[in-house]
């Protein structure tokens, strides 16, 4: 018999699913709808191992619910605008967005996406992710742009969106404002220098890590309880090198214990500086350009780090440094580029969230979290919010903000909803109030401002008359834990503000993949490509591995786990072929009476079905996989198949009973494996079962039901005895088919009396006696 050719089979099965539209969502069906807010992956060349891990896990759940008979709504989108896409296109095409015309860069992005997206999506199909790929969207397509702009306008009309110019988070590398959720804490080394300010001829020492901001100094703080400095409060301090004077103010924020206890306030070193400037009504001095260079003499044109170096040299030469030490401290960097974030005053658009923290916590409590411990991460994020949600970006490729602003009276002019989607830069508007010319908003929406309405986008894909069927809340949001603070939180925000609802009833959160306990990264070179794994082994083997950990847990990639999956694949193939060799004359009918051991075996199988169903219902696919796998290898292959083999070969009494149980238990096992290993199970079903079962695909067939479960202790005893006999044979170096005479205790003998013939068959016992347990060889 030929071996299982996974590559060939998986290709055929993929074609079969596509042609027969096995995973097509049919809104006319009456069944309960299981709606999934599928994560749209960020288009980035190729699926990575983390994707394959997470999408496999959500697919286990989707396939299980489909087999339960539910009508699974499982769309597929791609997230393909905003900074991640811009950075990808810049890299692929070797261009810089900021140095191109807006229109040219947008066209280049659109063109590039067209080139790379089909191949990108193919990886998901290859993995067997059972989405309805006809229910497709991109977060920058016309429909998404329309809905995203509509969301903006609605929230603006509700008074929940505002535009404000004030110091906010700015990435000088990407040259855009960023949101709090994009900040990444990084521990970096820095030089902590104590500088000589001057107050009435005396040195006033201040320690800082940011001497390049000296020219932006607007004040000096001392703590009102700090006795050392009581006498100088209200006086002026002279800034070293620059020699202008700033007020010395008493403020609680100066930490008596830190450095010299004196704090310099720059506009703006960080959020606290910005607040301090505001609190004391100081006039800010902005010395940074948006591209992160200084605009103050004599350091004009230098980048922040170059300026820092130069200023320290100048301070040293002027003998203005008294002490320097190397420290490590946490700074905010931008998660997209790794560069340190600055604070710069620019006009940005915000959605009000800070005043609704309690509401968001309440919404989070209404969602069922799988696993529950992930809920805490959401609460922590909400409680730690310090900024309203900044939704505007100073970039090109994103959903345009559909507004104009009057150049004279500053009136904000919204686009008409019926004109959406629009790009305001393409349309000239006059102010309705003063008739002056209005300026189009050139900023675009951050990508999360659009992907936060994926439930609304997904439900809009269904034909209008059926729309009412896909309602918010959806049943399930699957995603990874690193975007709880962004995608999960923002979607919760939008659903609350628009619909006053939670977006989904359940969320399942996947962990990460590691290699040797470490996070994989291209820079470290420790990356496993899922495409290679699928090519060398199979998609089923990769999925088998992905089912190896509990939901929410990180999983180390180990090739041995893939190999275990591959072995299971081979065993399923071999066992099924073997079973059907024994079913050649089977009539596919239930015999009037089942043999005792067959009945007990079905009982055991029922226990498995019950436990697997419960596990899948609780998102515990790894437990279901593990139990099914164990049952299949041990109960089914090592024991049951061996026990009934002779009964069938030798046409003994009870042959039909064995055939009936073999057929049905194997089918049940394939069904239980189907969500995890969809290709091989489909293949074996098509080969052997479909002509009897009729249902088009194993993935549309009904999930097995556990019949009434009765006790199967006698089977346990039978297997215990079987193990003992096998052990005796092995102790005596006899082959398993060595003929023998078995002696059982009277009690054992009586308990399995109805199964003695089976015991004889499987142990090659000539006879079974009672007495002291033993095996004699003849
Ligand atoms: Zn950046
Ligand atoms: Zn006006």
C-alpha cells in the first residue's frame, strides 16, 4: 500500500473545499449563527509562525462549532493601511513616504498591495483556516473607508471626537503623532549629568539625562518642603551655556531624594513637563523640529543624539559639569520603529476615553474571556490610560479624515455621509458660516481607528436583506494577547460609543511562539517559517503542534512535536486502511445484538466523546486533542483492533458486531480529530465513509453525540489482564502471537466470562483456566 502523501492530498482537499464551497456562509439557513470577528492580519509579506499558531487555534473552535450544526460566519480580512503598510512599501520599493507626493505614494501602496496580497492570503488557505474567503474585506477598501469615515462623523456629532493642539506623543523617525498604545518601554543606558545652573552668583546644581533640551528650559522646580532651597524660591536661575534666566518655582513634583533635588522643566521633556508648563502657565519654548532635529543655535540641524553629544562637550569645556554617571532607565519608544518618542505640540484628533474608564471596565466584565486570566491585562490597560485616544496620523496611506476647516473662522466642516468615502484633499470647500476658503484635513486615521470596527465591516459583507442576521455582539473575537490594549480595547470602545453594546460575547486569546524559550525575531535569526514546516511535513502536522498548548499559553516550537503529528497522520492512514480491509463484506447495518466487549468499547468511546465535547465547548482544544490521540493509539489501535482481528478473519460469531463497531468508532474518532487535522480526516472520509454517510464533507457532518454512558469496569479489568499476559510474554522473550495457556483467578475469570473468547483471540491462548494467575507456553 502506498504511503500517505500529505502534500498531494492537502492540495486536493483544498481544491475540493474551494470548488464545493464547503465553508460558505449561507444566511438563509435557520441554524444558530456562530459569528467570528476574524482578525485581519497585517499584510506583511508572509504568514509567520505566530500567525499559524493563533489562526490554527481559532480554526479548531470554528470547525467544532460548524460540526455542532451551527451556521458559522467566518469572514477573512486583511489590515493594509497605516504605518505598518507604509513601512512595508518603503522597504519593498526603497522609497520614503515623506519625500513623495501624497498621491504618488498612495498609488504605489495600492499597487504594491495588489501584487502581494493574494500570495499572502494563500498561506491561510494552505494552513486550512476554514474562513469563507468570499466574505472578504481589506481595511482600506471602499466599504471599509466609508464605514470608518462614517464612524468618525458619528462620534464627532456626538461630541466624542475633538481636535486639539497641544504637546502630544510624536515619533521623529516616522514623523507622526502616535497613541499611548504604540509606546513600548525600553531600558536604555544613559548619562546622568549634573550641570551648573546659576542663581545670584552661586551654583545651582541640576542633574539631567537630556542636556540637549537646555535651550527649551522654562523653569526650575524645587520641592516646597526642601529646606536646602527655601531661600531661592521666587528667584531666577541662569541656564548654563544659553545664559537666559528662568523662574525658580516650588512644586511638589521635584523629588527631594532624586539627583540634587532640583528639576529643570523643558518644553517638553515628557508628559510631566507638559503638565508642569501648563500648571504654572509658563510660555513653552519649542526647540525641536518635527523630524527630530534642533532648531536652536548653535545646534541647529543636529539630530537629538548628536546635539546631546555636542552640548555635553561644550558644557565640559566650559567647566559646567560637576558629576556624570552611567545609568539605565526606562524610556518610551515607538513600537513600529524602536525610536525614542518625543513630545511636540501639534494639532491632532482624539476620541474621548479618559472619562469613561469605568464604563470600559464594565464592558470588559460582560465579555467572557478565554482564558480568564487575560481579562486582567485589559483591566490594567484601561486603568493605566493617561491619554485620550489619538486617532490622527501625519502620514499618507490611511483612511482620510473626512473634514475641512475654515481658514478664517476655524469652523470644522464635516463631509456629507452620502458622499463617503471621500478624500477631502480632492474637494474644495467654502465655509458655510463666513464663506471663506476651507482647508482640507491632510492627516489620515490611524489603522486602529478602522480595524476597531471589524464587526461592523464584517457584518456589512452580508447581503442587505440578511444583514439583520449578523448582529453585534458577535459570538467570538479570537486574537493574540499583544493587541489586547489596541485592537481588543479599541473595538470595545467603538461598540460602546456607537451601539452601547459589547462587540462580542466571548474572546479567545492566544499566546506566543518561542524557540528555545526565546521570542523569535528576524534580527536574532531564530525564525521558523510555517511555510517550510508545511512543505516538509504537512499543514495537519503544524496544526497538531499548535494544539499542543492551552489557550493563552506560549508554546515552544519543537520539531519533535511536528514529527509526533506526522506519525499520528501515518497511523490514522494505516489504521483506516486496515479497518476497511476488514470491512469488505460489511453490510453497514447494526446487528441485532452487540458482543459484550464491543458494547463496552462503545461505552468507553462515549466517555471520550462527552469529554471532548465539553473541552471544545470550553475552548480547551488541547485537552480534547490529547485525549483523542491517547484513545486512538492505545484503546483503538493497540487494543480493540487486536482484540477483534481474529473474529473477523476467521468469520467467527460476532463478526458483524465487530465490523459495526469498527466502522462507527473509527468514524467517530475521525470526527473528533477533524477540527485539529482537517486534511487527513477529510481525505479518509472521502475515500471510505462518504458513500455511506452521504454528507458532502466531514466538516459538515454532525459532531458525535455521547449516548447514555454506562459503566465499563469489566473492560478495564479485561485490559488489565491483557496487559499482564502481554507482559508475561515479553518477560519470557516470547512473541505476542506465541500460543499459551492462561490461568486467571476465579474472580477475574467470572468478571470477564462473557469476553473469554476475545481474550483467547487476542492472546493466542489455547485455553483459559482458573487458579493462580499465570501464563504457560506450549
Ligand atoms: Zn516611529
Ligand atoms: Zn469660516
